[in-house]
C-alpha cells in the first residue's frame, strides 16, 4: 500500500495525456494516481481502527503520530524514510496549520459522512505549539524558527509569540532566531515574503534579536540540502527532546499561568 515512488518528469508534459495515463504532476515530479488512492485508504483505515485510542479533543500532532506509528507497523522498511515515522520514533510533534486543506483532511471529511468523527481541533494546535515556546522562554532559554517557504505554516509558527503576549497577556519578547529560505518578494505584501523586521512590529521577533535573523532568497529545494549538510557537519548529536510526550505538561503550565493572571 505504501512506498510509492516519485519520479522526475518534464514540467512541459501534456497534462491531458498524463491524466489519461493516471499520472499526477507536481511541476517536474510525477507519481501514479494509484498512490493517491492507496494513501487515502491507508488514512481512512488507520483512523477507523485506532479512533478509540485518540484523545478528544486532539491536535494534528496526534493524527500525524498515529499515522507515523502505523507506517512503522505496516511498512517497517519505511521507518527511516517516512517523515511521520521518524518523527513518531523520536517523539517530535508534527503540527499543520491547515489540515482541512489536504488529502488527509478530505479523507477525514469522508469519514464524517460515515458518521465517524475524528476529534481534531486545530485550536488545540495553537496552544500546544505556544506551550513549547513559552516553556523554553520561561526557563531562560531561546527559541528559533526555521522557515522553508512561507504561507500558512510560516504564520502558524510565528504567531506563537503574539498568542503568548497579545492574547494570553503573558510576558515575552519574541523569538530569538529567525532563518528563512524563500522565493517570495516582500513588496507584494504577502506573508511568504514578509521580512523579519516586519515581524518585529507584530511581536513575533525580539527586536534585540534582529541582527540574528537571516533570509535567503532562492529555490528551497536547492538551498536546504546545503543547510542540512552544514548542520550535520558542525553540530554534535544531542539527546532527543521528545516534546510529544511533554505536551500535556507544557499545556497545563501555559493554561495555569494564563488563568492565574486573569
């Protein structure tokens, strides 16, 4: 069911013929239409079988952990290749800002028509991710954001600071480090191209940390491998943080501090 291949294709290919032959195109990457159907079935069957073990409410991190665990079970060969499988194994929570805008979201919607309700609440994601940031900053540590591209995920991770400061009213100053790889221009006014200095005006970035921000313009798929190679060569391995297992504790801390100052 899983393990379908992505193949390099031609961005100028005849899309009508691709459709006739059951081939999906993502610019110059091709995949079989069957890969979509198989993945859809995998998501639905996993949720049907494991729904009783899912907390209510849950965040998108719970869904992704569930899928990562199941990938390891049904396809052990993908344990070190699947992002969700590796994240599950190391206790890394994987959040998404717009789960409804995805194939997974469509399959959850299909299950709703079967009267199968998956109890995901995206507002839970906001509090959980803010809890990670609040905890490390409360302990005197520093927070950093690494952005590959932009759009909704960019705002989702940056809005943790306005959520802590503006909405919850807790003392904070903004993220301490900001690195973004993007091909978006700032002059269009879109979020994808918004600069770190603009983020300062929102409280997303600590003004004192502006000199520690970096924006690199270009093709993310070309720049990211060099960045990862640099990190692997310059940094020593460290123990996994396993934030997924700490979520409830960090969320309780955020809730208590918020309620205590009301």
